[in-house]
């Protein structure tokens, strides 16, 4: 759920600002029974010492059915030198009224620095749903589709992940959904990631199931409407077609400063040129295989490959393009290979050069110039190649030529071709090395066991130390019990005890700081950057932000908690090792 702040501000009905805290709720315009509507709550906290102490407390929602919820946190820096920062938390719910009439919607409450802030209650006039579709007319067909996009604000050619979810009160309806289709549009390209059905989820009101995940590549800038996706629902008599909602995304223009060799590539890439048959000596007037490999993650379907620069030193032919990509929720990753056949026209050092390759990295929001990839060939003449061969190689080559060209009536000469003996059989070499390594390891193991048995028979000498030395020894032997922490977090997640889950994570973080003798959060971040690198620090910051959002969310999502738990396992495994 990502919406621009200007759009949310336009919808706000009541805004209450208490000095450094602003709490607002969106306007609801006369919804109908069983018709979904969005309810948005905006919480702004400005000031470095202001701290949200409780989750957002919603009023009684028993007269509504909660279809789903989402949240987002934004940080706006007003003055970095003075430390003026505004933390914006946006919460959104998808609700469905259960009955017609006037419904009193109570106050939304939150506690900041020991003070309770609230919105004023208001009335919602719910009307009868006059139009009843065939899909909702019977319990057999009570199912509908919802298209959800995680990030609705992306750059041109940056993929947006879309999730198609089916909702139904009848679990049997999920088995009847099939044949998912999407329409082709000129301004976007859709690539399916997975059409496998997930487990049925029941934690957010109406049971739902993910029936498809797609990757959307926008090819134009501005606001783009994604056409509804459709599916077929089998009934006892016929198949009914159902469609999802229409979703709008905001496609941002690429920033200024675009390099001249920009190849319409958005993502993260690497470019390498190789001489594929490098074991053979390049020879004048003989073809050589040159491969240009673009690997990474991004819009492989619409980027432009750098072309081979023509030269008088060689001639080239039209390349063969092969693509090997995999679509997942992190984007489209893989590689594109352009295989060229190049014929050198002169001897000596010949440089095979390509055009420059630049791409835009949406994560860093900057252009990256890889320059022009190239490879240098040491081309020899035919006479130089012959002179470089040994006497045995010349004899073998001459013998092979005779056996292949001269017909002998007695021998099947094509089976007598002599193989070059200058090549090493690496399988035999690796096998012998493995055998030798195994024997050496067995010898060292036996030797270590004998030494340990001798040490057991020796009397144990105990050194008498002081209290300070004993405390230092205990502190050095102490460890943060990483595995025990993770097992406890797994148990709390399974029991859905989320309050204890977040407090246990804080204990894990505190134990880790103590283990590395770090006092403050700033010291911990500085230690991560120096010891583990900027990537681990960025992972830690992203994890802390996710935990902060989910910790104070009114409703906890099982999927988000599972993602946070997996992130904790991955990150702290890197920190501890």
C-alpha cells in the first residue's frame, strides 16, 4: 500500500494536530452493503524525542467485515543539521459494511509520550446494495478477485510485483478457479512469476488465496491503469467469468543526467566479454567465438545490448542471442548472451571492443556506467602457429591428416586417429587428489585421537585466579545463545504471541550488543558497517523499519511476521559468524 501523501491529505476528513503529533482519518462516502471501501489513517510524529508507545487502537469494527489491512512508514527530513524529522505512518483497511443504515464510527486512539491522542467519531451512512451480481447471488459462486500491487510508484521499466488474490467464504470455491488471463497493453508488459495456488489464508476476515503473482514492466511515464485480470469459475451447469479490480500505478520519469550510452536498462547489471575457445590460439583468417554476457536483475525483455564496434582489424557476423532468465518476487534475474563470430584480419594484439553500457539502478536512484567491455586477442599467423607446436604435436597432426584422407582397404583408419597427449585428464588428477586427501585426513584423525587419550591420563592442573580474572574468563566464554533465541522466536510465531515476539527480538539485539561490548544503537550500526559491510547495515536498517511498523500496527499480519522472522535468521547468522 503506497499512496502519495498529497492524495491522502486530500481525502482527510478530520485532522487533529497536537503540537508535534497529527492524527487524521479519511472520509467515507456513503458505501453500500457488501461493497468494499478503503479507510485510511495518517499519523505524523515530529521531533526526535517523540515516541509512539502503543499501537493504533481502532474502534469497534463488528459492524464491518475486515477484508485486509496494510501499513507504510515514511521519514521526511526537514532540516538534517537541526534534526527536524517527521515520521509518517499510514495505515489502511479494506472494510465491507454488513448492514444498511447509519453506523457510528468511534475514535481512533494512540499514545505518544504518555499522552493519548484521538480523532472525533463520525457517522457512516450505509445504503442498500441495489445491484446484486450473479457471482454474489448464490453461495456456490460467492467469490471475487482482487489485484494487489506492492509498490505503486516505480520508475519506467522498473518491475512492479502484482498479486492476484481470490476471496470467498466457501472454501470449495477456490478449487473451481482456473484459466487466469490478462489483456495485453501497449504501455506495460506483464510477465507471470507463478500461477500456483497458495495456502488459504483466514487471518484478515474473508478467507483468501493467492492464485497468481505477476511482474509488470511499465514502458511509459505517468499514471497507468492496469486492466482487470480475469479467471473462470466452474459451476454445476457452466463456467462463469470473473474479473479483478482495475489498479493504477504511478510511473516516474528517469532522473536527469542520462549517459549517452544508456541502453534502456533499469535494474542492476554486469557486462563481460570473453573468448569462448580461449584454449586455442587465434589465427589470422580463422573464425573466433566472442561472447558478450549481460547478467544481473532488471528489464531483460526491453534493454538494448551494446553493439560490436566495427574495425579494419577484424570482420564480424550477426550474433546469436540467447536469454536465460528467471522471474521471482525480487524481479527478473538471469543473463542475456550475444555470441559473435569474429575473423581477425591481421596478426598481433587485436582488441575486440563493444559500445559502452550504462543502466539505471532504481535502488540507488542513480545511473551506473560500466564503460565499453572488450577483450584482447593475441592473433598469430599460420606459420607462427606451426612453429609454436612441438615435434610430437606436428607428428600427431600429420598422422591424423594421413589417416583421415588416405583410404586403406585393410584398416578402418578412422578409428586410428591419434589423440593429443598434451592435454591433462583432470578427472584422474582430481580423483587422485581426493584419495590422497582422504588418507591424510584419516591419518590426522587417528593421531589426534591417540593424543587426546594421552592427555586424559595426565593430571589436571588448576590455576588459581583472582575474581577479576574469573569474571573476564566467564565474559570471554559467554555467547549470545543465537540458536536458543531463534527457537524461542519460532515458538512465539507459531503461538501467535506477537507482543512477546517483539520483546524477545529486543533481547536478542541487546545480547548481541553486549557480546560485542557495544553500548548504544549508534555504536552497533557503526560496528556493522565497519565489520560486516554496508550491505549488512542496510539489511539491519530495513529489518528495524519493518519491525517498527509491524510492532505498532493495530492488526498483525502472519505473512509479515514470517518475513520478519526469516530476515532475523538470515541477518543475525551473518552478524554472529
